[in-house]
C-alpha cells in the first residue's frame, strides 16, 4: 500500500471519530473538535478546552489490518453475548489489560 493511501485511510478513521464526538455532543462546534495533520505530534483528535471537559479522553486512531485477531475475538464475544453487550478484555505479557468495545457503545457510555 502506498504511503499516501495509508495516510488517507488513517484520516478517514480520524474523521469518523471526530464526527461521532460532534454527533454525541451536539452542543460542541466543529472548531471544538479537529483532526491532527499528518505527522503532527500528540493526539489524533484535537479537543478544545470545552470539548476536553465533556470528553476527557485522548484519542489515538489506528486503521490497520494487523488487528484482525482482535476483531476475530470480538466477533466471538458477539456470538456468545446473547442479549448482552459484547466486551473483549485483552492482555499481553507485562502489559496492562485493555477492554475493547464497539465505538457506538463507548460514546453512548460517555454521553452525559
């Protein structure tokens, strides 16, 4: 894959996250939530002071095929969940455990 295609693919995910934040927090304006430029240091989603108060999270986005196994595991959790929301807990040796949930679920949980 060309570098320009990788950048474009990453930008699509950043825009999706930005749009979700604006959808779930409609009182925020577009200037409150911005995406980082290619190569810019820091979080991938840039939040204003107001946005940081409402959404106290730092977003790093990755749009890669390397994560197929995680999606396979989440599919397994979905199949076994019945009427419950699927949650995947993953851990690598010497690393802290992580919880993987659907993005819609995440934004529903953090909405005030």
